[in-house]
C-alpha cells in the first residue's frame, strides 16, 4: 500500500471503485413533460426520521437543470435482471424509456417496474459537492420486492454472496492441524457435487440408474445418434467410460436402441429413454429449486456464475455438447 | 410490490438495505487526543475534481461533536478479512483501537492497516441531513491494495461475485430448445468437479492413482486406522465403495498397511502413503491457487462460501471426518 497524493483521476476512480455499491436509476420529469433518467451508484440512505436518501449528479450533466428544477424524483434500486436497463440509462442520446411500461407514482416522475426497491422522493436539499451536486430527498413513498439486487464493484457488475453471521464450518468441530482441510476448493466442489447427486439419487431411486447411466442418458438427451466413441468424448471429463456392455444394459432396459450406419453402431434414445430422461431433468430441477430456496435466489445465481467462470477458466478443451453439428 | 406510505422504521430500513454497499470505518482524533472510530456504510464518492467523498453520521451519535470539530478524518474501505474489525467499531464502550497497529497518516487521525482502500480527508462541508449530518471531505491522500473488499447487503455481510461484461456461455453456440441446459446447477457442479479432478489428474499422472484411491487416501490422511466399514462411511457420499480388493491394491503399492485389533482389520497409512498424500494435497493446492488466480481472490472466496452453504443445506447426514473420536 503506497499513499497516492497525486490525483490521477483514473487511479482515484479505481480506489473509489473498491467500495461496493448497488446500482440505481433515478428518474424525473421536466416541466415540458420530458422524461429523464440516469444510472447512478452514488445513492445512499441518510436519515430515518424524517426518511431521507441522497445521490449526487455531475454539474456538467445534461440533466442537471431538469433535476435542479424538479420537485420530485424516483430512485430505483435495480435487480440482477436489470443490467441491460442500467446500461441503457448510463448511455446518452437514445429514448431511454422506449418500450418500458411504467407504474403510476405519487408524482409525475417515471416509476419503473420490476426493481428490487423504489423510493419516491421530493427534494429536501441540494448541496454543493465539488464537481457534483448532492441531492437529498425526503422519501414520500417506497416499496420493495424479493428480486435480488444488482451490485457494482471496481467497474464491473457483480452479484453478492451473503455470509452467515456465524462462521460456517461443515465439521462439527474445528479440524486439528491437518493439511487436508474442508477449505480446499476441490473438496468443496466434490462434496457439493456428490451431495447433489445423492439428493437426485433419492428421487431417482425408482429408476435404479447408476451415475454412469445418468451421464450417458443426459448426453443422448441433448445429442442423439452418437457412436460409442463420440459418446465417450462427451463423458470423458468425468473419468467414466461407456463400454459396449454398459450400453447393452441400457438397451436391455429399453432406454436406448442401436442403429447401424456405414458399419458404425450409433446409439439413439428410445421413447422410454426420452421419457426417463425428461423425468430425470424434472427431478434435477426440483433438487435445484430446493437448493436455490435454501441459499436464496441471488446467492444461487452467484454460485452458478462463479461455477461458470471456474469451468470456463479450467476447461481442458471439452467438445461443445450443444453446438450444431 | 406494494407502495408503503407509512414509515415503519424497520420496513424502511429493510427497503434501504437492499442497496448493496461496502463497509467502512471512519476515524478521527479529538482535541484531547482521544481516538474515535465508527463503522459506516453511508460512504460514497462525490466529486473527482476536487476529489471529494461523503458519509453521514447520526445527530445523536456520541462522536458527533468530535467529528464536527475535527478538521481531518480517514475513511477505510474494509477488506473481507476485516469483518471482526467492522463489528468492533460498530459497538460502543470498548477501546476500539486496543491492539491495533496504526500507520502514520498526513493528519493525526488514526490510519488502520490492511484495508482495501483508504482516503485521508479534510472536512469540506457538513450539511444537514434530517436526523444525520452529511460530512463531505476533500481527499488529501488515498491508497488502495489488492485485498478483496467486504460488502454489506440486507443486514448481512457479503462477498461479491463479479460478472464479466459479456454473457458467459460455456457452449460455443446457444443451446437449441432443450430441457437440459448448461444453466442447471447439477451440471455446473459436476463439470466443475470433474474438471478440477482432471487438472489434478494431469499433475498426479506419475502416481497413476484412480479417483477412488485418491478419496481413500484423502480420508486416511485425515483419520487413520479405520476399518473397511468406517472408511466406507466416509466415502459413501461419493457413490464409491472401498472393497477388500481395492484396499489390497493400495497395500500392494505400499501406500497402506493393515493392522488387526480385536479381530477387526484396520487400515493405516504407510510412510509412503503419507508422503503420496502430502504430495496430492500440495498438488491440489497448486490447482486451487491457479483457479483462484484466474477467478480473483474475492471471487474464489465467494465460491467457497457458497459451496459451504450449499453443502451445509443439503447434507444428508455425513459423519464428521474432522471430529475428535
């Protein structure tokens, strides 16, 4: 850590950006009826009684005169699904409100839908803040939904992973001095994966499919009519191998059938197999919904995002299961 | 979403809390030399030129008079490792600075170490903000480290998971209409797990251990001298079974030895086995560090946190590998 006394705006911005924020859109209506809205992360709460919030706007912003003259404005705390909207209101020169349905608010300021929270305000104070004006508004009405909020950190959108108040330990007791701890990512990924399979297995037990058969059917449900070699290319990353014997067992259960083409045997799903696979996916989604409920919707989204980033960064070159042939 | 016009402070706070923030500690020194510090999440940037930031303090705070009279104060953006410090500075009636090493700043205001970012400020304005005072400070010096920042949302501490600018798709092309998609948590967990094992396998290939042997040795490295039944209780969740034959193979490789006690055969690690296991763990940590580098330290922590929460909430009742006997 070295102290910067020079004010390179880029470096100063980078330091400020480490402070995580939510993302808001703030809207108002000009005297001539024009609707105005901008994306801002300078929002914050100020006062509980009277209820007040604040945000700041650059003095050179095109909308400064309109916000300065407006009595009312609305703050919308954006949800994770409103990233596109955030981008749209951060840009200039387009009709930002095109195609947006609006709610009826207590003032004429536009009130957007599907937000995490909304605060309808009347300007209480506007203060000098260097190259910005600080608007402090009295909150006249507010509402809030269960939609997980979008966050912003160091110039990137972000999701949040909430920490429980108590330290989260999987073991009932702290581990002794031991090199292999529950904090190893590999252990956590493995255990999470196997517990997920276990939960699914409990639901699948009428079908008595082993893990390998589950993977084989999953691949065939996405991409049918594969040779044994092609099939194995898709499941190789699991360390499992589909043999002719394992395929014969699936054939005997009438989940898979074979076709010959140019001397190559190709496996196709039967109607029964397709039905079994649809049932599996429905069960997998049920397990997943249950987990998402337990984690919370925003946290479940964050987990998926991080797993995707991990997979993308550690991909050993897997064939793309979903690509066109 | 229903609009609340009544101002139940609890409900209003809940709506405000949906706006994600970082966590700061703001410090100053009283005229009599007393050091003062409070935890605040009402911090925000205001102006780039001149560089200014703001935060607000309750008018009934014990420290209001001191901050109002102080010329200088420091804002510390806390890192994920400073959660304890956040709690300490949020409480009253203890010597908050006890045991803390301080850095030398440009004023006499205490400057804490190991933060994500720090801003050394001189009060530029203080404004009325309802039941709070808004302090606007000119930033005289600042610095920032690579430590991932702590976040706060809806009354809980949180970590952040950054979203890439572009939509993250694992497949090269969007999937066709298909029930089984790459967005299934079960798919993502499985693929992440197997890719991690694959990366480890690349490093382990001189040892030619299969996945089952890897799990068996991992368990024995934590908890030695297990009967076959006890061993299987610890790896049952993986769906794998340690048989007498698989143990005999590990014995033949001189990684494991047997002892008989009251007629029960117990498996113990040999010196070779322990060495192989230490090598495995070192390699697993190397794979993990590589992944953490690619994700970023804060994101890797968020991933582990979410996996732990998932595991804790879906635990089918596994025996505790690390507990005392």
